[in-house]
C-alpha cells in the first residue's frame, strides 16, 4: 500500500500519542483503588478528562470515557430514551436522521423492535441535508423522547445544521444527541456553544488507538445505564477505566483540535483538487453532497422559524464521495487496491457486505447507482502526491470496472444466435412482459 485515503475508517496513531500510551502501559494502578498507585492513576485519568473537555468546549464532569463511538452512541440513544420514557411513558418516539451511522440507526431500530419505541427516520434532501421541516412537524406532534442527528456524515461528508436542530428540539423540550465522530478535529466543534445535550467521539478517527472514545453529556441529560457493575463514570458506564486509553485520547483530541483550522484549509484544497481532476478525466462521475463551497462551521443559533434558516452548513474537508455510473464499487476498490491505493465505498462498519448504501438511498439515488460509490477520505498524512496517484490510476480502474459491469449485465447468448440478436430478443421480451 503506497497511498492511504481511508482516514474516515481509521487514521494512523500519532507518534506522540503512541508514546504516551506506551508510557502509561508501563504503570500499574486501578483508578478506583485507594492505595497510592490507584490514587496516582486516578489523578492521571482526571487530568486527561480535563484536557479532553478543554479541547471540545465542555466541562470535565461532562466527559464520560467509553470504548469508542459505537458505545457512546448506544449509551446516548438507549440511555437517553430509557431515562425520558421512565419519567413519562408517553415519550416513546426516537427521531434520527435517515443517514445516521449504523451505531445510531441500528440502536434506534433495536429500541423499536424490542422496547416499544416509535422510530422516525428524519428525511434528508438530495444533498443529504436534514429536512428541518420534517423535524419541526414531528416535534409539533409531541411524544419525542430524544433526537439524534450526526454532526458530519461519515460517507458523504455533509455537515448538518445542528444549531437549527437544537433550536427546534429545545423549544419542544426535547434533548439532542449528535454523533460527532467525523466532526471533532475536522470541523469547528464547541460543545457548550453547540447547545447539544450529548455528543459522541472516537479516538481512532483522529490519531488515538482503536478502543478509545467518549460521550460528552450535560449533567442535565439523564441517562439510564446500558450496562451495570461498579458504577464508574457518573454511574452510567461501569467498568474499570482504561487510563492509558483516556490519556491517549485526550492528547490526540487536543492536538487535532489545535491543528484543525490549518488542516481544514489544507485538506479542502486537496479534496477539491482531487474531485476536479477526476471529473475532468473520467466521464459519468458525480460528486455526492453539497457543492465544494466550504467546510463545516459553528455559529450562533439563528432566530426565527425553520423555513427562514439556511439549510446548508458545508462539508467535511477531507471526504470526497463520488458515484461512478456503470461500475460496481467492489471492482473499483479491488482495482485501486491493486494499484496500491486504499479507499472505501462507505462505512467501514459494513465492510465486506456488498449492498446499496442506505445513505445514498435516503438521498433518492437508485440502488444500482448507490452500489457505484467511492469514498476517498483524506487525513493528516495525505499529500499532493497521494492525490496525483489517484488521478493517474483511476481512469484505468474505472475502464476495467465498467467493462466487468457490462459483461455481467449483458443478456445471455442463445446457442447459434449472434450477440446483437440476443440483445434485441431480450429487449423484445422485456417489452412484451411489461
């Protein structure tokens, strides 16, 4: 592998983060123990909590360490729903955007299948931006326990209008959670200013080891525990705390946030260069999501009705999601891999499962086009040479993938009948059946 453009799946651990992680692994002490080693471990853990909180604009008491984004999402959606329904049995609706990461969407689906929740998938437009009118109408009917809308989509990179989501939901007395896994360190994130009640983040998307993450949740956001045991982390996330992971996560977040503005500008330029060059060299290629007009921003909550609020909030600086008509994603990815280029077709959590992206289907794309997607996700180690390598390799990869696609979809030849006659016969037969 010579070119790695799958940073949205996972990104290299930063050397200084690896050093801190290894340093902590050489120590001993359970942070819940009362002896000297335990108290020292607790001190280092709380310093990490303070460091992470400062980096994302939160209070230390709002940081709950988890094993990653998936656990944080489950705790927020399940725990938030159970707490709200426990206080008022009429609050049974879980509202999530139709393009959520599986960690949120499948959690909500589980609540609907096993716990009597009423799941509503909030519509998005053709660019993947949340339909605020749909949310406003749903909130007006009442009975909503929790709303969960991701900050930045992991497949297409669209940044959602969270300020408006929070404005509408809080006016109806409903808490809002956001999966910010692809946002922290990539777009401007400030938890306090966002107005969110909770947000999830994951370490391996920004330079920390896999298995590190956090749920940042206001003390006013009641959570029912998803698992039980020692009562650690405000009594809602039991289990011996991993001091090494917490320290590695806190340092990675701090470094990523400190570099965010400069990296956002650099990656946006590389992303735009990649998209422009590919569209010039390959026909029938479409960029998914909003136009290349900027990246994500955080600003004050606008006043007024949803209809008066601008919808677009920009895109992730490092995600270029393309659909390539007449080619299958698996053939494209295999061709790129053979050329030494790592990319993906969407969420790595469903890797190896060739199916239409639920994100693209929710945006109105047909299933065949939704199977033709390529996601190039750029990160801290991405260079101009990496972009040049993709631009050089992709035309040939697409040509081969389209040839294979056409062969698979060519009508079967009948013995003794020329190929063109078989094709005409297929068309006639299809027309007669219709």
